[in-house]
């Protein structure tokens, strides 16, 4: 990947003439069956410019109440676009509750924001939503005139787990945000794909929010390499997560709360600060937070820089601390 970055032909992407960026954008659009795509700096920026392109001031997007673009992206759509979020309950598998969508759509009345877009996240906490499962919600949204956006930061994990290709997985969405870092291993970057006219609008918003870059083909080349080499290997990350889950579950007092694709959530007895310090002293950086009742909780995410050989040392370090 680093060599591909060094060898990439470059241009000036602010003037839309970087050939490596063009190649990446065309590759993503083709793989997902969309008309066009735009390379952006991050998944947060991808969701933001997508919503800004879909919506005007006083519009709203309907989204699950635990969705990343609602809870963990600093309220950007509301702050920068005057786009109102309308959260609805999210079911255990990460799907926004289809039964609540219709009631969330506002009538055509000056008292209300205009409902414009419905958002889904896949995977959510590692849980992969199938095409049919997502369609339970997107079909309701379309019946009520909403456009659809997929926060697909980890959508390739879902595709690999479900055994489907990207175009099939994203077919019911007008726009798709795809992250190139996370499991695919690039230094930075996401790609927003969708209708050509909307991508033109998103490109304008990208510039406005500070995402216009120059010889960015250097990092776009990393994205191309990742698309060509690092998708199928996500199955390895899922297998490593399985190994972690099995090993952690053998430690007395450790509970696996959830485990899906490349993520697992666990809790252990102890103080989070002490666990964090003890793990780091053993050479493992692992974030812990307070779960209450004398327990701490953590999220473990596997990726191409974590392999099955890492399972033993990490698990043994925790076993010593809680044993």
C-alpha cells in the first residue's frame, strides 16, 4: 500500500484533475452500482456532505437513536446545515424500527420540518444487516417519499459476512458512505457515492467544509490498493474476533455481551482506570469504561494490524489482572 502511494500519478483534486482520485471514485461507483462518487477525508465528512447535498435548511433526516451520524459526529448536520435529526428507536440488530418510520415523517405543514432522508448504518456494532432486513425499513421510507442514505463505514464487513457483493448490499440506497480506513487499512479517507447530480452538490459542500485537498491521489492510491486487496481478507478479522471471544469467555468473571463480525463487547470485574493501566503495563493499549457495580467494559475491534497470534498475550494479560 505504501509503495502504491509513492508511485501514484498526481494532480490537483481541488481542480478535479487528480487521475488517481478519478480512478478511485470510478472504482467505488462501479463496485456499488452508483452513477458517481466523491473522495472525502473521513466517514464523518462523508455522512455530512451527503446530508447537506440531500437536504436544505429546515429539512430533517430520520435516523436510529444510536446511529453514528446522529450521536457521534458532533451534530454537524444540525450545526452546519440547519438539518434537524429525527431519531427513532433502533432495534437490537441495529435496524431503525420500521414501525416508527411512518409516524416520524412530518406532514406538509408550515409547523414542521420537511422530512427528506432516512439513514441506516451497516454494520452497527458489528451486526450485519441483510438486504431483506434493511428493506423492511427502506421500503417504508420510500413509500413516504424519503430518500435513503447508508452509513456504510463498515459495509464491506457486512458484505463479507453475508456473502454478497457491494452493489447488492447497497442497492436500496440513494447514497452510500464507504470508509477506506477502519478494516480496509488506509491512512485516511471515505467515498460518498450516489446520483451524479447529487455528487456534484456534495463536492461543493466538501470544499465548503474544508475538504478540498491538492495532491490527494497519494492517499487515494491507498484506497485503490485496499479495494483491490483488503476486502476478502476481512473474513480473517472476523475469525480473529471469534478467537478473542472464545478466549476471553474462558476467564472467570469476564462476560461477552455481544460478538459480531469484527467486534466484541466485554465486561470484567475491576476499576476501568486500573484495568487500562495494568493492560498497558503488559504492552496492551485497551480502553475501558465504567459499567457500574464494580465492573468495567471494553470494545475489541479486529483489523489487519491485529492477528490471531495477538490473542494469547492480550487474553493472558487480562487473566492476570482479574484472576
